């Protein structure tokens, strides 16, 4: 599976789920079980590589503005959600996290920003197909610390300064 096919699967399941992350995860499992196990592992590698690539302080800060704070787990689920938004939003956010203010049509903090189940969809599909737990993907582990300059999530003035567009649209201050 190449990158284009990976993003096509992400985009088609998001569209069919009308943006609901839980529905998207269910649809993703349904889609992946129609593939062979090796293709499911390829999808998992693409997903995990992007998940690790998004382990950055600036994205964590953007998540904190959007979510009104972001614990370690919340940031993990946010990164799954960000991948689930598709290539344009994901790559745009990596290029300029503050640009999420323009990339997101709307953001409902009740359902958006948290897509934990997307992170498990490939594992679930693989297990349904094979009856066994997915093997190690052979990717380097996530870095011990996020890339970039740390962000103080408690300092609203610093968040507003670092993410002015996001803060104007979604900030709590």
C-alpha cells in the first residue's frame, strides 16, 4: 500500500462517517478487513509513522488550545484524530499548527480532537483477519520527548502569542 492509497482510505472513511471519529474508526475496520493482512500491516505502518511524526511540541500546543488543555493521552488521541482528518489537514498542521484555525471548518470539542479508536483500527482488522495480534511493525519507536521547543500549556498569554489564529477562534481567554 502506498501513501496515496493510505490517504484515500482515511478520506473515504471520514466522508462516510460524516466526520464522526468513532464512526470513522468502525468504518475503517470494515474497510481494512476487506484487504489482505499484509496490506493491513502496511496501513498500520503508514498510520504509526504519521502518529510519530506528529509528536511535536507545537502540535501539542495547538491541541491544548483546541481542547482547552491536553494531557499525554489527550495528545495521543488528538494525533489519531489529526491523521483521520486527511492529508491536507494533517500536512497543513505539521507545516503550521496555528493554520489549523483555517484548515478546520468547524470544531466540536464534544466529538472532535479525540479519535483514540482510529489508532487501534488496523490492529483490530488484522486480528479479525488472522486471529492473532498484529506483529511489531518494525518502525523506530516514538521519540522520548516531542520535537521542538516546549510549550507551557498553563500560560494562556504564551499560547495566545504562539498560536494567534487558533487562540482567536478557539482560545478560552
